[in-house]
């Protein structure tokens, strides 16, 4: 039986099957990142505009420390995570905490912003013009 991939914005870059976790190939990681970039949520697309407007250079859906970050500013070592309703799920919260701890231990600052927060930021930028 083939491995089943768990899809999510902070996917651990492994295949999960009945035998446990198996590291994904670099080609599979790259292909999955391409898929996520091509299928960003509306909030992720809005947040990309906010970052651009603020002059923050952050790459979308980028592998870092075995996870795919929503946005990564590698120079400043900052990971931005856009959190939709799925992040309110108890199991997801545990996964997010583990990912955040791995990233912090590696020297990254992790910033979470909700979908509503993204909309408010974009509205504030529009009104400030």
C-alpha cells in the first residue's frame, strides 16, 4: 500500500503509512511546494500582497526544518503562518506547537496571523493610502 500524504500548510515532509514515517524525496518536497504555491488560500494571496507592500521579502510555501512554511523570510529568519479555521482543531494545535518549537530551536521567529487578521491588515493598508 502506498504512502498517504497529509496535506496542510505546515506539513512535515514525510510520507505516512502503516509502517510509520518515511522521509520524502527532495523531488517530492519540491513538487508539493509547487502544488501549495499554485493553490494558495485567498488569505495567503492577500498576505503575500501585504508583505510586498511592507517591503518584506518572504518566499511562499518554502521548506524549512522539515516543514513547509506559509512564508519564509530566510534573511531575517522569520516564518509567517496564516492560520485558517483548521488551526482551531485540537490535534492541529498540537502539530502547530511542535512545528513552532522545532523552528524556534533552529533560530527562527514564528509569527501566526489569522485569516481575519490578514483581511484587517490589508484593509488598514488600503485605508492608509
